[in-house]
C-alpha cells in the first residue's frame, strides 16, 4: 500500500490544477452568462450561403 | 390573410403581400418595412441561422427616424465618449444596454454581426442582463456606426454606465464562486480520505498509513478553513469586538475548535479527526450563501438597467450655436434644446416652446402633461411633440431623478430581518453554549476524569454545533426565492418573505395596477352612416400611426388594412390631418376638427371633408384577471382598499364594482402615505401593490411593497417584490409562497433547537462519542436542507 505515498500527492497536484483552472474561468468571466454559451454550439462558425432544405421555423 | 404571420416578428400581416422577401427560395411575408429591412440585413450577412435557432419571436421593428440616427452621432463627441467609456491602451471599452433582445439567438446575431468589423476587438453579450461589453478602436470606427449597425438588426442599443455598487456585487459574486469551488473540490478529497480512515477503523489500518491520511486531510482542510471559511471567521471576530453575538460566532468556534482538536489528534497520534466535518460544514454554508447572494444580484441586475433612462447626451445652446455635450456636464444656468422624442437631460425651466411631456417615469401618470414657457420640467421625462428650450436648474446628479435613484439604492443593501431573528436566537444560544462547554470541561477535568475532559468538551461543541440552526432560515429563503422567481415573482428583500403571512390589509393603486394604465377604445359613436365603425377605426388607426402620442397607441389594434395617405401633418397636442383618396381627413380633439357639437366623454373625433364621421371614447380598462384575484383574496380574509390619485367618479365606480372594503380617491403621494400609516398605527399589517413613482413613498410606508410588471422602473427599484409578468394574479401566488416558507422555517427551527436540547445533556454526560456527534449533526443538517428543498418542488 506504499503506493499511496506517490498517488495521493499526484492526485493533489491535479486537484490544484483543477482549482486553478476554475479560478481562471471565473476571472475570464465565463460564468457571467450561462445561457448563451449553451446554445452557441448550435450555430455554425462559418456561414456560407448554401441552399438548406430544412426549415423548422413556422 | 388573417392568419398570415410576419416572418420576423410573428405579428399578423395586415398589408397583404406588400412586403415580401425571398428566403431560401420561398417568398416570406412581412408586416412592415422595418421588419423587412431587418430580415434583409440578417440574410445578406449570412446570419439566417438566427431564424432557425431562435426560441422567441423577434420584437416588431419600427423604422428608425432619421432624427434619432442623427442623435446617435452625439455619442461620437470625444467628451461624451470619455464620460461613458474606459480607455484601455489603443482600445475603448464600453457597456451597452440593448433592448429588444428576446432569446440567446439575438445575442449570437448581434455578436456575429459586430465581429465582422475588424476595428472591434471583442464583443460579449449577456443575454440574461441584455448588456454588451464592447472593446474597439474608437478612432477608426465611431460609436454611432456600431449603434446604427445594431439598430439595423432591429435592436436599440444605448451606452450604459453601471454604477459602482453593481461592480462590487459582481466582484463579490465571483469571490463566492471561487470559495464554493475551493470548499467543494477539497471537501471531495478530504471525504475520500475520511472513507479510508472509516474503513481502517473496522478492518484495521497500519499506524503509519493512518497518520499519513490524517496529515494529508489536515493540509487539504487548511485552505478550506482559511480561504472558503474566511467570511465566517471575519464576521465572528467583528461581532465579538462589537459585543453583538451573531450566528457566525458559534459556527466559527465549532469550525476552529474541531480543526484544532483534529490537528492535535493528528500530531500526537491520539483521539479522532473530524476534518471532513469541517469541510462539509463550510461547503454547505457557502452553498446557501452563494445562492442567496446570486438571487439578490439577479434582482439587482434586473432592475438596474433603469440607469439607462439617465440621459447621456444633451444639446447645449452656446454662443456659437447648438452643440452636443454630455448630460453630466450640464451646469445650472446652461441653456439646452430638447427635440421631440428626446429624454430631458436635466431639471429645468422652460424658456421657449410648448410641448406635452410624459412624466410617467416619475409620477406614474400616463396622460401627457402640457408644458409652456415658465413651467418646470424634470430630467428623465420624455418630450412628446414640441421643441423646448430649457434653462437648467440642477445638475443631473441632484435632479429629482438622480435623488430618487440614490434613495432607492440605499434601501437595497438592507439585511433581511428574518436572518436577524435567527441571529437573536444565536446570541441567546451561543452564550449558553459557551457556559455549558466551560462547565463541562471544568466538571470533567476537576471531578470526573481529567483524561476525557478535552474529548467530551469537543463532542459537546460538535453535537451542539449550530449547523442545522444556521442553515434553517437561509436555505428555506433561498429555495423560496428560486421557486417564486420561476413563477415570475422577483423578491428583492428577503425580509418581505417574513412579513407576508402576517399581512391583513392590501392597498391597491388604481391606474396601471388594477387597470391597464393605457388608453383603450371604450365606445365609438358614429355621427354619419356613410362609413361603418370598422372603416372609421381603421382610418383613424392609419392616421394615428404617424404619432407617438399615447392616445395614438390605443388605435393600433384596430388597423385592419393599410390605407394610402398623403400630406400627413401632426399638430402638437391637437391631432393629425391628411388626405385619403382625395378627401381631407382630420383626427383629433373637437376643436382641432372644428366641431361645434361634441359628444360627452369623447376624446377623439374623425372628420372627412369637414363632415363629422365618428366620436371615440377612450378609457383605461380594468385588467382581466383583477376581479377573480380580488374575490379570492377577500375570501381568504384580506381587507382590500384602493388609494388612487384619480379624483374622477371612475374611482368610485370601480371600487363598488370590485367590492373593495375601503377607497380613498384624489390622493397625493403624501396622502397615500398618511392613509397607510394610519392603518399601521391601528396595528394592521399592510401590503401595497402599485406601479408608479407616485406610489413609491407609500411603498416605503407599507410593510411590504409589490410593483407590477408594467410599472415605472424606479418604482420597481423601491419595491420589495417585483412581478415579472404582466399578470397581477401572481399576488395570490406570492402570498401563498410566503405562508409555506414561514411554515418550513418554523419546522426547521423546531427540529434543530429540539435536537440540540436532547443532545446537550447526553453529550455533557459523556454518552456521545465525537463521531456519533458528527453523524447526528450531519443528519440534522441534511434533514433541514431537504425540508427546505421541498419548497422548490410545489
């Protein structure tokens, strides 16, 4: 079981990384609007005018 | 033709196929030139995805008057721009408030369109607050061009200056998020290690492994206690210094005592460790605080867009002619010019000109008030039709508008009284708890068993840890806030939730609250048989489209077909004239239409070739849901009354129609306050429902104030509760919500106090080992939290 002497510090390192990333996300205002980003995946990045067959808006 | 809908705004198309556009090979109909132009812009720019993914229909677009477009250029003045933006190196940063946004697709649309400009470095749009943060090179691209680009998409953008307090709210909210993350993530780790230790107890664990896991837990708990738990420690320290015990004192005491005792056990390899309890407790408390704070921050954002009504620009008359300037730089004595449709930038006195102004923002009165030379005008009111020259008497910050804004901001930062009640309980509780803990330690140390003294005292502190007690009220309030918010009720002052069940009297405002607060056509009297009523109304509606006057809006629903009109002229405060099929038509007051015979009560007349055709009576209609709501409230035993500024007989008629218990008409705002204060001095608990700024003094006098959806923004700011939907019957939902919340809080407090009363004697006697105490504490906290969560469901 002495492996825990290695594994737990590695786990703590990843946890610290996770917290640092979260702080960065808060700092860069990613939590300001939680609604819009959820929908942004629906929109194409590049919109070429192409004939599209589907239309769901009445 | 009747069910043909506009492709852009989904409103019925009344103009046939006059406005159409080829989209994806199909001709789509539009209701007006405005919508057509916007859709054309969207399609041309390859943004047709908007129509595919939007979840709400767009708002109808009125074509922008050229004069407004010219007004946008005022923002390009360097000194105006400097007032509303921040300079960051080469780039200018500015916040915009955007109206007309209905869903996230709108935000995407605007972002996409603006990002095509190379001069714009970044644009982020928040669809929930309807604001945009823009960073661009202001030298290469003037602001007015950006604004007109947004206008071309059918939205109105205006520069917005967030107040200082909102900035601090935002920063604080971010701090809450970070604390939540630290306590949440680390609690998971400590919990995982604790499981290892729990199982070690049963199956045996090597001493060195146990010591290692404890040391790791100790290290991981430290940031939780020091960073995430800092607010509790700070607040406890402050309250001790002020000798005013609050709930944070026992909380911090339990946290630190538990942590230090566990550290002692870790260092000296004895006893038990409770690091996971420390972490869990902090996480749960932070979670509650975070949700409560977020609810308040949202309430704030929802109402602080009102600052955009603060006029930004003004046209100042200088020796060298009219000049655009920043409204904030106006000084008393300056002369300014206000065109029709503009918002007045300062309090002042009319020097020249005549117009009718809309002061509904300040007074709640929706009828336009006519102003002539020598009369006083207020900043924030809207100039309807004439050109006014005004001498400034007060700078913007000291204007009536500025004062009211300051006043209402002071009321927002009040601490909810309900939590104070728990604080009183805490004070009582903490003092006794400390005495008991000291006594327990003394008894065990000197008489019973000195070796166990430390651990028994610890179990007393852990078992009586006011976890459940301190969660009882905030969790219930948070859940109630969230649920009411979903129903469309925004609680801005959690104190209001406490007072709701005690309410006995409900005071209602008439105009805009019980009634719709706008003119609607009540009856039409035909003075000639040459035309039908429908034809006459349609003709009036077509003419009235040229006017922005509130009376004109009453006719909009009656437009059934578009008519060709020539030489239309709008006369200030009188009416509209024009030519229709070579006939001279006039719509307006009796004198404007040159009529000798008038119909009593009628406000609008129609003449064709000087022949009277129709007389229309306008009135303010009662909201459809009001009678049923009032009947059900009366059944529940509430006393209902009406306080109205209206002195006409319509007030009495309405009061008897709705069977109100009492009614006072012709009230000034001061009289409204007096009536409410009298009820309060008789020991009654009063709720006030209103809409205008004229109700806001009454709002302060009443125990609880509720502002309706259509109310003036300033009144929404003063109210404890804002109804977010145009539906007054939400009041019934609010009263019901208040009652359930109160009963859940009672249950929570009952349980946590009862639990502590039972466990204290057992702990003092040494029957409760610390880890049983932890299980008991966690269980009672969980019970309290899940009891509060019930509020979310119903």
